[in-house]
C-alpha cells in the first residue's frame, strides 16, 4: 500500500499520522525541578524504556503512522534498544524526532553515528548555559564540555554522510544567573550548525518581567531565521499545541499505557496500546472522555489529567474550548 492509501485510511477512520512514544524515562542527570525526578509524577510514568519488540509491532500494525516524537520525561539514549529502534523506523520510513529534549551528556559513538546513518529527523538539545560553571548548576551531574564535544562528533558524522539530518535545535532555559550568556549561545549555536535556538521560561517562574522581555527581543533579533523548507516543515509539524495531542499526536508511555498528551504524567487513560492495539486504545472510554472534556462537552473529573491542568483551567475560565480538531 502506498502513502496515498494510508492517508485515505487515516481520514476515514479519523486516525493520527503522528504519535508520541516515550523511549526512556530513566535519566543520568538530577535537574532539581524535573517533574520526572519527583515522586508525585515520576512514579506514575514509572522508570523504564521502550522495548524493540513492542516498537516493531506498533509500526507493523499501524502503517499509517508517519512520524513519532520519542522524547518526553527521560534521556532517550539510555534505552539499550535505541539503535535497533531507530534503524527499524528508518526501514519503515517513519520519521523520528526528539524535539521535547535531550541532555546529550552520555552518548556512545555508535549511537551518534546511528542518528545520522538512520536519518533521525530532529533533536532539541537542552543546554542552559555556555560554560560548565553555569550549565551544571541546574543540570546536576551534567557537563557542558561533554555535550558540546558530542555535538561536534554528530556534526562530523553529518559531514561524513553528507546529511542535513538530524536537524539541531538549542533550547536555553532562561535562569537569571545565565543572562550574560544568552547572546553567546546564539553565536555558538550558529557556529555549530544549529537550525534554531529558542529561550524558555523556567517552570519556577510564572511570567516574564519587563527586563526579560527587553532582553529576549534583543536576543531574538540576533537569532538565525530558518530558511530551509524541509527544516521549517518539520518544525511546524512538530509544534502541535498540547491540547490537540489527544487527536493529532497522542502520547504513549514507554510501557504502552496511553497517556493522551505529553503533559499527562499523573494519570494514564486506563488502556495499554501494546496489549489492545493502537486503534482500540484510541477508542477507549477515558480517551473519549478526555477529548469530550477538551471540547467543553462534559465537565472534567479527577480521573483525567486535564482536571488539574492550568491549560484546561484557562479554557474553562474563558469558555474557550478546542474546536473541530482536524486529522491530517
Ligand atoms: C523532563 S525533560 C526530558 C528530556 C531531556 N532529558 C531534557 O532535559 O531535555 C523535558 C523538557 O523539560 C525541560 N525542562 C527541564 N527542567 C525545566 C525547567 N525547570 N523549566 C522549564 N523546562 C524544563 C527540558 O529541558 C526538556 O525540554
Ligand atoms: S536531563 Fe531532562 S529528564 Fe533528566 S533530570 Fe534533567 S530535565 Fe529531567
Ligand atoms: S489540558 Fe493539560 S493535560 Fe489536558 S490536553 Fe491540555 S495540556 Fe494536556
């Protein structure tokens, strides 16, 4: 069957072309605010990694899936099946991305080469600083020089294979103690061939100050624009708003439990994709309920993650719910 057929199939059965499947929830760092290292959320998602056999079955049984985001709450490179998984996705022409983030501290040469060889599509590197002193304040057990040296190795393989993939994004969390390094990060990103750099507010901060805004405007004016249309399309496809995930790119935990969206780390939806199959799981009662809640058709309840989520609270307060999510 060709792509046209599977697109038609997806439209008829209202299925997504994209999924999110956590490759590994384990991590080698101890960032102090990371929800995964906290008992309240980390325990629900659990500590583990996606097995190759589960991944293979998922792709074999769902040939209409074109793209999978594989990073969520851990470090994907700690998955011992990593190379087998990305090799199989490449064989099946399924694009993989890790735009949620990687820390890239501990990665073998084999994995770095495989990322290029098997055309892993895109990666966001979480690098909050431009020196080891600042970087390791938040990224506990991490080492800035290791990260940069691993990125240089990745670039060498990209040159060797004459490949533009994986495309590289830099995510810089704006801690106050790194203000003096925001600009330098732009220059380093450009010299290392990053397609994009963006600055993110830390979870500990509720809103930007006027001073933050001023600084951001200046920094963004220096940012390299994305000219390459493949890169631009990849970034656009991947930037699905969170509350559309339950329709357009549902989140699956590493052990197959359906979570719905990538923020759902306190509750699962009571069904396992690896046990009942993806299409049946997407029709499960709690998944339906989550969608109905987001459409504003029924009130939320404590079984569904949205109930305590700030995004849902804002929708509810403004009576502005999701409208007509279309499948693509
Ligand atoms: C839990 S991490 C998992 C992925 C990977 N280990 C990483 O750190 O990029 C998911 C995302 O949360 C981001 N993150 C971690 N701590 C944060 C904080 N205090 N404020 C905002 N984002 C944070 C990470 O940079 C990453 O983009
Ligand atoms: S590197 Fe990512 S997953 Fe690991 S502790 Fe830090 S934020 Fe959490
Ligand atoms: S309201 Fe929150 S939990 Fe629900 S889909 Fe949106 S981001 Fe996810």
